[in-house]
């Protein structure tokens, strides 16, 4: 049997599928392996290239397989899907992973360390708690609407609804305890979110890279720490435009026949960083709309002729490119000198 040079591994919870190919790409190994036997199997294999989809648990298995001497690479699932033949099953997925990895122009996902994944956990947890608090606030607002009381969106307006519960005639007596429980849960979530915010701020103060990123307008402790935890090394990208595309801040393209058609942003990248960059850019645009942008600056010119939301997304794209430059050069951000017309 020919020697295996590349293995496509389709991971799962309990049963894993292996597809091995030789140097010519011919299949020489197809096998199902249980979770307990996966590492012993790869320990018995000669060193080769092992490729996985970048999904849940992939970075863990990549680190474990790398310890056994294998060259491990991760592929985004979207790049594997075109190589699946007909029906979808574990064997077909493993074969598709193997075939996709052999394409000369294939792009791979950098393997994250345990420290990187642990650092990213604080943002995942914060996002979850914020979503839960928003869900509860929307539910309280909806229930109070059924009894004739309304309030604008936003946590600041929830105090108005909470004060109404003290009025015995505002809502039925049977509904008041339930609404109080929901408001109490919101208060608990707000405390936990504040704790995570303090932890993020502490990490930002202690990290030199995060402090450097915070010199960029629109980037605060949360965004700076998120970039250091979630973004791959800047050397992964050849230029700032590539980093902006990885974040998902480039327009979706549908061009043909030499005619260029650009749509909204693709939203195909790192959603957490994209959202944070857009939020930071919206704050910069809001401040510029109230106090005025620097005379002769790019922002002033854009705000004079483009819709506000378009300017916000364009500024987020520009900020992403600046982030890449700051990370690559290891320098603080230097604002360009504006020359008034």
C-alpha cells in the first residue's frame, strides 16, 4: 500500500472519519475511529499532513495532533463544501477535506493556542450575558405594553417600567411578582457584565499591544483586548486590506462580463471584531456629526457626500487597515495632519 502523505479528518463528538491519500492524491485509507482511539491511531502513523475543518473542537485536536509530530492545518468549512460529492456523510466530508487541502491556492486557518482561546472566552461570555439581558428587557417591555404601559428601547428607560410596578393599579397583582423576577434577573446580569467589563479593562491596561491599539480613534479597551485575543498574527496577512476582508468589512462582489457590481459588506469574517469595529466607528461618526470632523480630513469629505451608515462602515474598514498597520509596525497610531482647504 502507498504511504499516506495527507489525511483528511472529519471530527465529531464520538466517531471520527479518516480519509488518507498518497502523494498523487489517490485514496489509500478510509476508516472510522472512536474518540478514545483517535490519538493512539495517529501516534502509530508516520508523520504526515493532517487537515481538519475549522469547527468546534478543531483547535484542540490540532494542538494534540501536532504534539504527535504531524503537520496540522485547518480549513474554513465554506472552502470544503464545494468538494463534497453528491450525498453528505462523514466519509464524503473527510474526502472533501483531503481534496480541498491539496489545492495550491487554498487558504488555511491559523491554529489557536489554549491561551488565545481562554482570552477570547471573556468576550464570548460577555456577549451571551448582554444578549440575555436584552431578551429580558424586551420581554418586560412587551408584557408591560399589554397592560397599556410603553417605554422607549434602552436600559435607561427600564427604570420607568420598574417604578410602575410599585403602583398597585398599574398591572394585575398576579403579574407583578413575575415582572419583578425578570427585573431582578436583569440587575444580576448587569452586575456580571460590569465585572467582565472591569476584567477586560484590566487586561487592556496590562497588555502593551492593547494599549497601542487604544491610540486609534474608535477603539477602546473592549475592542483592543478582543483584537489581541481573536485576531491571528498580523504576518498572516500581506496587507491591511486582507485583514479588513478577514474581518468581513469588504463589499460582497457579484461581477461578470467586465462589469463590477459591489453590494453590502459580506459579513463572512470574524463577527465579534466586525461588530466592535462598527460600534466604535459609529461613535466616531456621531461625535464628528455633533462637533465637526477635522477640516480637510477624509471623514469630513465622506460625511459631506455619503449617508451616515455608509460612512460608519467605511470608517470601520479604514480602522481595520490601521489596526493591521499598528500591529505590524509595533507603533502607536499617528493621526494624519489635515490641511484645511
